[in-house]
C-alpha cells in the first residue's frame, strides 16, 4: 500500500525510516487515492498525521523484498497513455 506524508510533517517523519527496515505504524488515516500521476492502481492509501506513531521492529517476523513490481498487460498501455492519472513513460 502507498503512503502519503504531508509536507508539514515530512522532515520529521522521514528521519524515522531506514531503507529496508520494518516498522509497526499506528494512528494513521486510510483515504481514497485519487491523485493525479499515481504510482499504483489501488483505490486507497495510508496518510500519516501528526499523531502517527512509527516503531521499528527489533526482530522482524518476516522478510519483505526491497523492490516489488505490479505488472500490467501490454495491451493496456496504449489506453493508459491517453490519461494523465498514472506515471507512464513513452
């Protein structure tokens, strides 16, 4: 799931994360994802707030890959180029 961190709290929240780390996150919102230039197709995303709590997991119970991809059929790409709702290069 995608996460949005509003600009006023980004600097402080960004310090809490390390690439590859796993975290328990609480006190966030789940809202419709309707933004322009979307990076994924899901209809919802997480939004952090000033009360969001981020806790690193000391002993993670699972392993999550660094990169995850969501592929689409090639036949869907020409139609997607006609809209500016997703990030697509020509």
